[in-house]
């Protein structure tokens, strides 16, 4: 089954304790992205990656890191989490650049992170 | 003013009703328009994808884009309780380096049996 898999689904952590949220896709998609979703603010892009070893900042990158060492994996790293990073996080992937292709995203099921 | 405006609802309709969901936008460069459905505790899933103006139909769902009015719509015919979800519109100016989408905040829909 074509899918984007995120882990963990739920995570409660303490301020300052480094954590990683994993994301893996099995569709051979070139493009991957991380979003956070907050009430009243909607989906906001954190980082994206056009391909292996190619990453760039989205709208809200502060406090986050990413890496893309393999095409299928795109982990999100919070080096020193703070309470304002409490949110629902989604990883998404899509096909490579083709202006007339359907480049809708496939989303993972989400990771609900609480930082206390 | 946000680039994409979407009424958050909630919208409550009886089963079998025709549902109309809408988004307005301000950026005339937007060319790609999408509707996503998000069930509670799940990630968004792509429902409809439209390039430029016009209508697109898929089963009970019809997407319309009116670029002259900067207005997009999603119609759901014969709505079912399983359609109860949040519907998000998303759009983009091009298929450039960042497949960045500009999202609406979503409209919450409840279809009552």
C-alpha cells in the first residue's frame, strides 16, 4: 500500500530533550515536506526537500532541523523542544517536478507532540 | 488579509443534501487548486486537483475554479455521514522548486443521518 509512515503517533516530552520524528514513504517520491497544524493557524510548512541531500526552509523553520540522506526518509529533529512547539505534525510527499502532473501531497497520519 | 480565506463553519447538513464549500484567494498567480479532506486524528487526503480554471467532476464531488472572481468551490452531492470531516482548500502559483501550497484553515462539515 502506498503510504507515508510517521512515528511516533503521540509523544509527550520535556523542554530541552532532543527528539526525532521519523517519516518514511514507499512511493519513490522526490519531494517531501513537514507541516505543523495549529488551531486558527492551519497548516504551516516547516521544511521541505526536493531530493536527496536537498533541503530548504519553509515558513516556520525555527527550532527544527531535517535531513534527507535517503530518498524514502525525511526525519524531523527538534534539538531543544520548547512548549510553543506543541502541535500536530504532518509529513507529506509528492511526485517530482512536472507542472502538469497531479502533484497533490500524500500525508502521513500525524504526530501529536506535547512539550511540557 | 490572508492569501486564502475559508469559512471555518461548522456546517451541519442532513444526509442527502448538496453541500457547497468555498474558498476565496487574493493572489492572481495561483494556477493549481486542490481540495483535501481531513478526518479527525488523520492526515489530509487529496480529493480533487484542478489546474487553472473550469470544472472537474469525480463521483459525487465537483470542483469549480473561477479565476476571474478568485473563487473556488467544492460541491458534494447526496452527502453521506461518511463525508463528515474538515475540508481544506490549497493552492499554488506554479510547480516550481518548492511545491509550496497555500492552505485555507478548513471548513468543518457534519452530515447528520
